[in-house]
């Protein structure tokens, strides 16, 4: 089942072929394997073949193990660009024998066997550094290296032809009533490696443990080969692939058997302890966790409710700038402001519900609050004055107008945004034309876009609009739009019905779950193997050699939270329409799945604390925590920062794109303040992060003209302090932040009311 399979032209959007020689499938993430490259310079290797197995040494001092589909005597071949990227991939090339010339296909499987041989190559420094970090390597002269070669030989005649990902979302009947309830929702993510014998006609190996049929709305697996002995297929056990710690947590407990992986065949890699796993298909269950909500796990602390109410009475009068109301801006900062307005509306709704309570605690979905805490909150809310209904409706009017302006096809000539959205037929995406913003001095917030389609600066320059036209940061930007739309639809269901198709354009662009939807690629941002998303699109703004990257793990999490909440809201809207209800349920399930996986990935790759990688190198080192999310220590002890500012495919660095101050690398992992933050940020990690965050904020203030406070990072500091359990101190800190900070772009999309709400709903120490 797809979210929508209607041709994009039916929705009225202008279409543009934005790029030359497009390969539409190139930006899809259906192929799950991610590879590391250690260089791109051409290398020529003579392949010496003996009994169908080859070994080669390159000028870069790397030794590979080759397995071929057939053996030939006196045969040589040249292959260029021979790097680890070619590991486990199929190549065809010419073979010329001494006796005759013939054109044949040769399937070669190649694995890195020894990366640190003589020390003559430049890789020597890399190998030495690995040893200093305590990493083991495949070239260690130990029993492990011999076992590694043995396993490679056993599986030499199988290769993954075209790996794919299947997702089995929870069935409708499992969601309500009866056995388990909504908190039991989970999705099975299935990696089908499509193992193929190199000496066959291409018949695939039947996976031992994976059911071939997948529910509608997912990427389906291929049909298995028939035959009575499929479940006894020895070939399936011979196929090996590396698995990361988060894979092993599922694979070690599923029905693949006690020997699914062998700890003696594990290596410490850039992405954590990596172990060889047998089997041509992996089934991994991903729990969605508790249902997502606009409220926290507990009500605001009773003694903070008067301050929140006072802030609401001020914030409800927030006025959008004229350029934002006209869509004359980029797609990021205005979207944060829309989400900010939505949070004001939702916090007011929560306090209003508490204020008008009839004393029935069961009406509040506060899973981590005692009856006494709820009663105290109800009592405190009863005594406060909140904004009038008319004031809230006026704010909601502005929010609705600002959300829908971006979703009117045709740009300003049709009453839509001056910086209009377009459909890119080259790559299948929802991109913005961009805005050449002009304004009169002193009226910066009332400028206009001095361009119209087809003059689109965002399509011409990857540095315009954060690279939106080149598919950079789409989930960051659109996540805020979706979150705001969820709030409008919640309060105005008829609007929700009218704009459902258009909001789905944002979702289909970044998280389309079905190949049946031919207008958009499937899960554009997603890296299924690593579990995280990538913000980089077609091209990095700095042409980084380290592959795709993502800066703000927290904004990625917030994007998927927004999709889950939007799906949940629209399920309520479509209660009487079964077809639309199924579509909204799929939206919710997709959002919940991606949120859960992104939170897990953030704790592996972006949040760093208490590095406990032991000398023996166990498969994974975990510690229990309140969110029940195991902390897997990915990086060596020499990486001492508590965060990774930017995560690339082959590099983790403490930096950001836009500012050199340390506080920014910390703070970009902590925004925005929404309900999902509690499952995102472990108190143990927050407590380690807070002292260095506070120091870096003070340093930035002193060294750079009050940088931390003026740019809103002091707001984040107050929220982080609350996450350590120091609620009262955090409330005092927030009260001292100048009001002008909350009204600026530097406020990070926060209002005072949302900051106080966030602090007051954290768990007390």
C-alpha cells in the first residue's frame, strides 16, 4: 500500500527537470549496504589464479582474497579503481587466455584480507593508529585471521546480487484491545541479501528464516525459490555478511540459531563492533515504543504552571512577519517559527484541559505521573488565567495561513508562496525554487522574492536555501512544516481533510514507504544498514570526500516525530473513512518506526559518554538506563567529546557547517524542545554533557560578543540543565534570558512558554 499513487500533475504542481542526465534510481535507498572507500586513485592488479581462488597485493599495500566463478590457467586481467568499495560486488570484464580469445562473464568476489602487510604503503600510518586506539584488524597474526579466511572460503561461491529491505508494519487488529495494546507496536525490518551462487544460472538461495510475503505498504521481498528442502539449505548458512551491534541485538535472539554469529570473528570498526553473521536474510524487530504525543510523560510541575500561563498570555500575541505569511523566505527558519506557534497552541490546550478538569485522572495520558502529581497540576491550573479563546483562534488563523501558503501550486501568481515549491521529475522530489530576497533598509521582515519560476536560485546553487534544491536537509525542513500542520489539523479537522494530499507531499518526499508510489523514491533519507538518516542529498555543500553526512540528529528525530503525530491526528480525522484511515495509519507507523531507529542511532553515533570499550573487545558494551535504550560505545576512549557534531559515512567530527563555537556542536543535538526529547536524551548523557555545555556557552559569550545568549543557545542550556533533574535551577535560568532572544531567529524556534513547559515536564532528580 502506498500513501498515494496519484500522478503528481493531478495535484497541480509545476514540474521541472532540474538536473542533466538524471538517473532516477540513484537517490533511492532500496539497496541497503553502505561501503567505505579508502581512496579513489587507479590501481592495476595482476590476478594470479589457482584452483578458482586468487590473491593479489596492490601498490597501496592491501591484500585481498578473490574467489572466482571459474578457474583458468595462464590468465591475467586488469581491473581499475580497485578499492574496498568493490567488496562483495559483481563485476564483468574481459578475460584473454594464452590459447584463445573469448568473451565470458566472470563473477569475482573480493574481500580485504590484510590491510597492514609490509608497511611500505601509506596505509601504514592508518594501521599504526588503529593499534594505538586498541582496534583489532583482519591482519592480526592470530587465530582470528585464520578463522576469518576460513569463513570467507566457505562462503566464497555466494554473492549478494541486489540486496533489499522489507518492512512489516503492525497489523490493524493488533493495535486496539485484546492482547497487548498500542504500546506493543513493532515493525519487523528484514534485510534480504539476495544471495546467489556464482556458478548457477542466477537462482537465488532461499532464506532460511524469512517469510517472503510482506504486508502492503512496504518494500516487498522477492519470492523464495520453491522446493521441499528450502529450510535445510546449506547454502544459506554459508553466506556471510558483517553485522553491527544494533543488528546483533536482534539477530542473536531470533530463530536463526545459537551460532548466528561468532564473537571470535568480530572486529572493531568505525561503526562499532562488527561481526560476521551467517544467513542470507536478517529479521530484526524494532519496537515503536510508547505512542507519541504532544504532551510529556508527566504534567508540568504545579509550581511552574503560573509562570507558564503568564508566558502563554504574552506569547499568544506573537505576530508572524509579513514575508513569512507570503512565503517569501527559505524553507527552514520560517518552518521553525510555525512549529513554535504550534507549541504555544498545544501548551495552552494542555493547561486548559487541566484547568477544566472534572478530577478524572484517567483522562490524562501521563504514563510517568502519580495521581498526586496530576491532582497538584489540576489544582494549580484551576487558579491561573489563560489566553482567551479569541486570542488562540487568531494565532491558529495565522498558523493555518502560514502552513498552507507553501502548499498552493503556482507560486504568488496563484496566491501561493513567493518561493514556490516544484516537483522535480529528474529525481522524484518536492523541491523549492528559492528566493532572491530584496528589502528596504529598516524593513527587513517585509521584503519579497525578486524572482519567479523558472528562475530558481535554489536549483542553480547548492549553497542556496541550505541546498534544498539539491535534496539537502529535506527532513529537517519539512519536519517542522509537518509538525505545524498536525496541530492545525488537530484543531481544524475539515482543514486537515482538505490539505491531506498536500501535506503528504512533504512526507512522500522524505519517507515514502512504498515502491508503488512512482513519483518519489522510497525512504530517501534513510540508511537502513546504519539505522540513521542522512541530511546530505545529491551533493555536499563542501564536496566532502567522506560521503553523506548528518549534523543534527535531534532535528532528524523531530522530523519523524512530526510524521508520527500527523498520522495519529489524521487517524482521528478519518475515523469514518476506512481507506483514508489506512493511509493515515501507515503515516503514523512510518513516523514511529523512523523515530525509534533514529533515537537508537543517535545514542550510537552522536551521543558519546562513558567509553567503556574493554581490552578484550566484546561484541557490544551496554549499560541500562531509564529509557531502556542500550548505550553502545562506538568510539575509542581518545574521542573525549560527549557529542559528534557531524557524522559522515566515513568520519565523525566535532564541528558544524555554520559556526566554529563548541556550544553549537553541542546545542545542535538538542533542538527542538518537544515531547520526544525525553526518549532521545538519556539523563546519564545529559549530566555528562551539561558542565561542558555551560563552559562552552560562557566561553562563546566572552570571546564572541555574547554569542551564546544572543543566538539562543542559552535557551538550550536551560533545557539541558532540566534534563539532569535540576528543575528549579533551570526555571530560574530560563527566567533570566532576555525576551528579545525568544523573538529572534537565534531563539531556535523556542518561545518562553515552550521553554518553561519543557523544563517543568522533565523528571525531577
